[in-house]
């Protein structure tokens, strides 16, 4: 089975979601041939990343005009490559670039696309890709398959697929392509690139996250959670109701409409565990829940459940940590 990954580049190296998707592709079927498609400029480092992640084949379009993302250029090159090589599956990250590029390709290729998937499996009876994503505002999960058209296409949320170890047995096949003049016709002029400033709310890379839920009751409760996060050296996060109430900014939001995270430790304080939130943090290695309701979903699913009033528990914990 030919599984292609649009391997998004970040600062001339493979992005985290590209590494996750290559690993996911390797595990989909026993006969999977995973191809990483790299579009950009100065891609030697990204090629090494793709090989180390387990890509059996790497297709490289390296050109100065591909240094920065352009809808028209990337779509033309990727769709022409798909038409030439006919992969069974084409996956990409549900990032700003992936959400812009893959739908354009799906239209040109006359096939379907399932966006923001949280799980991918192969149906044993048919060999079809089962694409699972939240639906109806996250109140249920829908599993979608593309029975009639190819390639089967999906974008996958970052941080939901785990990277599995890989030992290289042989060097991957590298196919270098030269984009044509038509493929390199751009849709806009690139003026500048201003990188996002690093901040304490860089949730994707956080190893320990402490999250405030609506059960905090208001800004005073959120401040307690913030102080506790600072005391344990964790990154502060929030559920959507907390952000909607204006108690914390959107950059802190974890969940279906926020950031998907995969920390070593996730501490959920005053969070009931609605499916919209669980989608964003359910792959944490260790989940600790603090809640007055022992029967809520988050408490039932947590590795450690602490039934307590946060207004009593957190001040005592902070005081002890500061001694």
C-alpha cells in the first residue's frame, strides 16, 4: 500500500507533525510503503529527518521559489506528483499550511478529504482507510471512508499520533523532481516572515501542563491554578469555557478548538472531561484530575484522581512547595 505524507517543513527541518505522520503511516499496514513528499529549499536536513523517521521513499522538490509556502505552487506540484505515482493514501498535518493545501489538492484530484482526524486505521475486510474525527461540535466521533476515489486523503491534528521507534535497515529511495515553469507560477508576492515569539504558553512542547477548568469558578480560582503551575514549573492551560469567560487568553486553550497536547503529565483542575476537551489531551502520558465530583469523566479516566476543593487543596500545596 502506497502511503504518502506531505511532510511539512519548519525552518528547513521536518515539522513535528510530519514525523508523527511518517510513524503513523509505517504502522497502518504490514505492507505499507511510506513516501515523504518534501517541497521547499535547502532540504538536506529535512531529507535526513524523513529517512530517520522511517520513510522508505522521499520525493524532493527543492527550488528557491519554494522556500516559502505558496498555495498555487505547492498545489500544482503535489497534484501532478499524485497523478504520476498514484498513491493509495495522502496525509498531511491539520496545520495552517495543511488545511490550506490539501483541500485544494482534493478538489483538483476529484477525491474526498477528511479534516482534523484524531485516529487512522485500516479496515481489515476492505483495506480502506478509516478516518476518525470529532463531529457535531465534538459530541461524537465519526468514522469516514473514501470507497470510490483515490487517493484517500486526510489531515491529522498535531500531537495525536505517537512516534514509534524506527531502526533503519537500508537507505530510502530519494526521487528528486524539478518543478516546471507552470508549477512555479505563484499567487502572491512574499514580503516578509516574522516568526512567532516564544512564550510560556507554547503548549505543544510542554512536558508538564496544569489546566484550569470552569470548575475554578472565576478569576480567583484561575489565579490559584496559575500560582500552582508556577510552583511546580508547569505550563498553564485552560479549557474552552475558561477562555470564553475571558479568564485566560485563547493561546492557553486545550481541546478540539484549541491546541492538541501530549505532555508527560497533564493536571486537570476543575475540568469535567467533555469530549471536546478530551480530544486535545487524551494522549497525555499521565493524567491527574482534581475535582469535587468523583463521577465526572475526567476523574474516571485519570491515572490519579483527587477528590477535593481546589480552594482548600491548592493553597496548601503551594505553601508546601514554596518551603
